[in-house]
C-alpha cells in the first residue's frame, strides 16, 4: 500500500491543500537539487527520485518544519550538494564575500580614475548630433 | 565507386582545414610583422580571406558528410541517424563537440576576413596587426580542432544507422542557437585582436574605438539572440515552465554577454571623448577570455564533475592552455603598454561619461560575481572540499541588486550631456516616468501584501520603459517641423539606444512577473475530467497516439474555457527510438495576461486512463522574449547606423 502511495507521489507531487504551504513547497523545490540529475532542481526534474524528494518537502512542511529546518534536513540526508543555496561556512565565506570585494574594488578604481582625471586637462569639443 | 567517393570527402575536409591552419599562421606572422609595408599588410589580408574560404569549404564538407549519413565518420555515427529529418541532419553538423569546434574556427576566420576586407580609415599598423592577432586566434582554434577533436576522424567498423542526435536537440530553435552563440563568442575575438593591436601600437584613439564598436555590437547582438533563443527553447521544451536557471552552461554565455554590453557602452565613451581607452582595452581582453572560458566550461566536461574532467583531461587542458596564452598575452601586453596610452580627458561626476562608468561598474561586477559563482564549486571540489552547489539563490541575491542599481541610473544616462550634465534638468524631464514608477511600486506593494522584491522589480521595469519613451519624446521635441518628418529624420542611433533600453525594461517586467506571480499545479485527469486553474477551466478531452518522422508520441487534447470563450490546445510526450527518455512537447495558450502552459506527464499507475498533467500559469512571460527581441533590434539598428556613418564619411 505504502509503495503505491510512493509511486503515485513520484508521478504527482501531491499538492498540499493549503495554498500558502504549497507556495512554500514550490519555492523550496527550486532550491533543492535533484541528486540523480545533471544540475536540475527537483521542481524541474522528471526523475522518480525528484518526485520522492518533492513529496518529502511536503511531508516536512505538513509536519510543521520551517524552511530552514527543511534545508537542514535535506543537507543532513544528502550532503551540502543538495542545496543550491550554499551554506555560509569555512569553505564558502569567500564565495559570499566575493560580490562585496568585487564591488569595493570597482568603487576604488572609479574613485582613483576620478582623481586622475581631475588632474588631467579638460578639452571639450561638442560632437555633431549631440548637444 | 560510391563508397570510394564518400571515402574521400572526410580526407579532403581534413586537408582543407590543415591548409587553413597554414594560411592563418602565415596571416598571423605577416600581419604582425607588417614592417610598415602596404604590400605585406595587403598580403596578410589576402591570406585571411583564403583561410576563411578554406574553413568554409571544410565546414561545407562536414555538412555534406552529415547529409550523406556517412557513418564511417565518427562524429556522424555518434550524432546522426538515417531517419533524421533533413534540417536536423544539417544542424547535426554543429550539434556536437567536434563539429561545433570547426564552426568556431570558421567564424573566427570569417570575421578575420571581413575585418581584412573593410579597412576604412584605420591606420595601416592597427589594421595589419589586428589581422595578425586574429590570424593567431584562428590558428589556436584550428590546432585544437585538428589535433584534439578532429571532426573528420574515421570510425571502423562503421555502424549502419547511427546513434542519433539527442532528441531534446531536435528542434528548430536549437538548430540556430549554437551558431548564434558561437558568432557571439567568436565575435569577441575581433575586439580582443583590436585591443592587442592597439597595445602593440601604443595608441588607442577615437579611430580605434570606431573600429571596435561594430564588432562589439555584432558579438553582443548575436549573444543576446542566442541566449534568448536558448532560454525560449528551455521554456517550451523542458516542460517545467522555467526560462532561466543560472545553470553553468547558461552562465558561460551570460558572462561574455555582460562584458560585451559593458564594452558596447565604454567604446562609445572612447570614440566620443577619448576617455576610458585603457579600460575599454581591458574589457575587450576579458570579454574574449570569458568567451574562451565559456567554451572550456561547456566543452571540457568539467561541469559534470571535476572527476569526469579528470578522466579525459586532454581537451580541457588544451582549452585552458589556449585561454592562458590569450589572457597571458593580453594582460601582459596591457601591464606593459597601457600606462603609455594617451591621457584621458576630464568629465564631471554628473555627466554622460560618469553614467556610462556606473553602467560599466554594474555590468563588470555582475560578470565577476557570475564567474565566481560558476567556478566556485569546481574550485572547492578540486581543493578536496567536497561537493557544493551554487545556484539561483546565490545569483539572485547578488546579481539582482547590481542590475537594480544599474537600472535605477539607466534612464538618467541618455538625458545627461557629455562632460558636464544637468541632473536637475534630467530629473525634471523624467518626472512622468518617476511618477509612473512610484505608482507601480505602491500598487504592487498593496496588491501583493507588501512583497518588496516584485514591487521593486516592476517599478524598475516601468521606470526603464517610461524613461526610454521620454528620451525618444525629448529628442522629437528638438528643432522645428512636423512630428512625422522628425520621426523619420531622428538618427538611427537614438532609435537603437532607446529600443535596447526599453527592451531591458520590458524584459525586466516579464522576468519579475513570471518569477514572482507564476502559479503551478499537478493533477491527475481522466478524459472528460477538468480542473479549475488560474481563472480558467481546463478539460482533458482525449489521449491518443500519433507518429512523427522518427518518433512516436502520446498526444493529449485539452479544451480551455475562459471568460472570452473556449479554445483547444494539445500536449505531447514523444518517444524517440534512439533515446530511452521521452521528451515533452508542451501545450501553450498565450493570452493577454501570460501563458497557460500544459505539460503531459505519465499515465497514473493503478488507475484506468488517468494522466498526470502539470499546469502552469506564467504571467507576462512573453515580455521576456519581446524584451530580448527589442534589445537585439537595438543592437542591429546601431550596427546599421554605424555602417551608414562609415559610408558617409
């Protein structure tokens, strides 16, 4: 009996009655990676395991887990690999810091360029077609 | 007899490609060592044309092999099938690794030949050296193709029918998607060659930027269309309603696109004002580097896993060496020669130039973030840190704010004058756009019960579209005469910029609406049963079998009842003889408010005649693809405008 239920779940992610909970589940489906497929979230995959994982998301939501608890649950079960949102830790701090570092470097370059240009001579000639 | 004639084609192909290699090598040597001699430079140009001709012949011969289904050739056997429709036999020539690399060589040689044929007002040194560097780019690509992924390699024993193309790729969009992307990738090689030639010359002046712009525009426009087409294909073919997933393969094309977009803008500053020349050079080098990196990521197998790459690392390492040589030469020359380039001219903190600097900041930092996010899992795995995934949550959280900043400033740029701009005047003219954007913000906040992200996103989209229209309007206000005459005589450059910017706004509206407000559900339906969804009633009428040229399909017919009447739509699952996995052919019913999107799943086990059907409602999803088309149209018009200016000059 439970096997039949599981197989059905694989084909159809049994939607939760509560629309708010189903929306949460669908958002999580996009963040959790199908462990068998090549770079696909479980929302997208037609593989059977993806169906099982979608059912599991709904099971955990029905059990009252928060989104963070569900992510932790999948991480314990399948490893960091399963989360498209990498956790912040010793290995990934550089990843999360990179945008700030790049942005900072860009700003510094712009400011340095302005200082250089302020020193440079100004030679303004209006071009045709432009005011 | 027939067999013998066929047997020759692959060998002739390999020979012609080898001839192209020799010609390109001579082109590189002569072009770089032109020694102020018109005759030598002209010889390099002629060699570029001959090399392109040879590459064209080699590529045509490869297509011939596919048309003949000559399964003694390994690539044809692995990627074609006797039953395949004609168009896909042709497209199969570039729908695989080896053939696509030959296409890469062909495009590189072709662009070199076109560049060599149109000298314009470029100095002899710049023209000749650019031809030379471009020749060496083609040499690198040809060496890789001939020695590490020869499309003309034979197979013994030959199979009778061929293994067939991946059925997902049997699609008209996918027939043109790779050539467009390759024209974009390889298009970035001409700005790269121009940048290196300028560094060798020690001069990057306005004439140089004028030569650079059309090539950057060609690359950017092709990348825009190629990425858009790939995205549209993913939308209607993969059957889950999504159009962008920050997949490494998507990122591989998005990074050069971002840099090309930055380059399109910085080259304008260099051409008009002589400023930012050394930054423009750096962007041109990085743009081609990212295009090569994209080729590496997609073609080396490194994306599947570092281990998959390690199993057969020869090709990957070869592309990395090419990348290293290109970037090493580029950055080395840059460090050595860039300080000697002409002094920049000044501009104020509020000016057209400064806005274009912020544009470049946003686009370049976004490209850097995408690059780090894409290669970070590979680095962690290579360093023994195990497997991690970096996906949409990371990219959305980092790239979206950068693009938001960019879009917030964008409508101001065209309103400001060069050198010193009048911010008050610009904002005053933009008041209607500001009002519309704020109304959108507040209305969305109220209607969505205070969801900030979609409200900000839609606000930015409206701001871009309205800002672009106001710019067009202010340009039409200038001068005297009838509006209709003024519309006709308005410079193409104004149209192209406005279209591209409005396109970015339309794309933003579609992307935000689709991401934030899409709804989906999955149901089991037996024929005759229906379901209420997104304000419509969808009824499954019947499920039957149909036959295609090389597949059989299960087809489900639906009736959709909406307020304005009933329509019918069908969805299929296709089973190809050459592949175990069925493909989905979704049913899409486009309406004013977006797409109703139906994907047929499997038959429900243990029940008589019920089928899984997934239903999606994707609001404003058409805006995404309309936005892409508008942006590409902007790029194309800009090219026409530059060509006209050149003809007039």
